[in-house]
């Protein structure tokens, strides 16, 4: 079930994330899909439709995240929180690798998010390679959320 996000709030979220996915940093204008306004803390767990709990997400990242907030860190096996785009700083948890075609998780949160959201899925790495050749990637949206 979708929930209405007011237009002014949609604009604020789009501006905050520079029309890029808060997780994989894909630029919406480079794709053929409309990005989604994702509830970081799921509505099913009481997450509200407010700026502090919303981000812009590539639909595939949103589907892989689903309603999860805790996931296993591939290195330790311990459950850790997923990256929270409104509270966490992207550059503290992730870095571009392989010529900006892959995202490396720098922390347990970063590793768990990369693995859970399949951020380095083959198809996305391949298209990032083409975007790099075109000079369209990686996006320059700063280190924050």
C-alpha cells in the first residue's frame, strides 16, 4: 500500500538527495524509471511520513530493502542497522571502487547495506561503467545524506 507524500515534501527530498538514490547514488535522470520516496523506518514498524524518515530510492534498492532495518554484516555475521540516509553520512560508510563502478562498504553498516540492497549487482555495475565513459558518473552530491 502506498502512502501520499505531499508535493512540497517530495521536492525537499529530491533536492536533499540531488535526484539520486540515497543508497546506491544512481542519478534518476540516467535511468528509465521514476525513483520512489522510501520510508527508512518502515510504516509497518511505525515509521512516519516526515522528512527525517524519507529518502529517494532507486526502485530496485527499495525492493531489496523492503521493511528491513537490521541485517547481517557479511564480515562478522552480526546484525547491524542498515544505512540511514537521514542520519548517517554516506562517505563514512561507503566509497567508490573499481573506477566508480562499484561501491565498497567501509563499515559494518556499509557492508551490510551493500550486500542487502545488492548495490553492486552485475547490471548496475555494467551501466555505471558506461555512465563513467560518458562522463555522467559518479554524481557529485556531497558526503551527507
